[in-house]
């Protein structure tokens, strides 16, 4: 019998080692579009629920602060998951579906980018945020599991990971987020040799 750890690790590695263009091409497109946005000082907004909220918050920190280049300027990035007072007020007054879209209405501008992490791609508040982003001229990036849900249809750039198992998808999202952020930083703020 395989150990639980070994089975989980093999599943994660198999999902990560995909060479199919449907998983690689959108990552490369997101890096390109996001680096352009950062270079012109547009804002990247990030959101998600539960573990995906933690991924959004984590990658916002990395892009704001640094990954490898400690001497670069901070990038304009805002995790729509991090203002507890705003989230609880918006949820109480307008419902949970509105918590991200109303923040986008306040802060978002044409040329900004929204990354939304969702294992299913059906998170109602992420879907609503995509709809609002479309109205505002904000490019949307849906980072989901293999099936993609509603976000697959709504995203300007859809980045699926090669799994629909929630725990693997969440793990892959964090790896993908680091790959995106490292490459954006390397383009926008290359380290001096």
C-alpha cells in the first residue's frame, strides 16, 4: 500500500508536469499582460475564498514586497481579501457576492488586472467581480481547477491547473502564483548582474 504522502506527492507532480499548451500558454499570456500592467503602474487586484483567499493574500505580499529582487520598487497590487472591516461590512450590507465587485468599483480603473483564484471556478463573488471588471475595462485572469466553471467563460485569460481535486488545485495555485510573480518581477525589475 502506498503511503498517503507518496500518493499525494505523485498526484501533485503529475499535475505539475503537464506539457499541454492549454496549461502553459495562458500562464505565459498572464505573465506578459501583467508585466505590462505593472510596468505602466496599473494595479493588479487579487481575490479568492478560503484557501484561495490565502493564496491571493500571499501573492499580493510577494508582488508588493519582493521575490528575488530586494532592491526593486513595490508594485501596485491589492488583495481584495485582506480588509476585514470592508469585507464584513460589504457582506452584511450587500451580501457575500458583492464583497469583491464593490471594492473593484471603488478602486479599479481601465487597464488594471484582476486575478481570481477559485478551485471550482464558480465562486459567486469572483464571478460577480469578473462581471464588474468587464464593465470597468479591467482584464480578468481566472485561475481555476481543470474544469474552470463559470470563470472559464468570463475570463479574458483562463489558467486551469491539471486537477479538479480541491487540495491539489489549491497547492497548484500557489505554485502557479509564484511562477507568475517571479516571471513578472524578472521582466519588470531584472536583477543587476
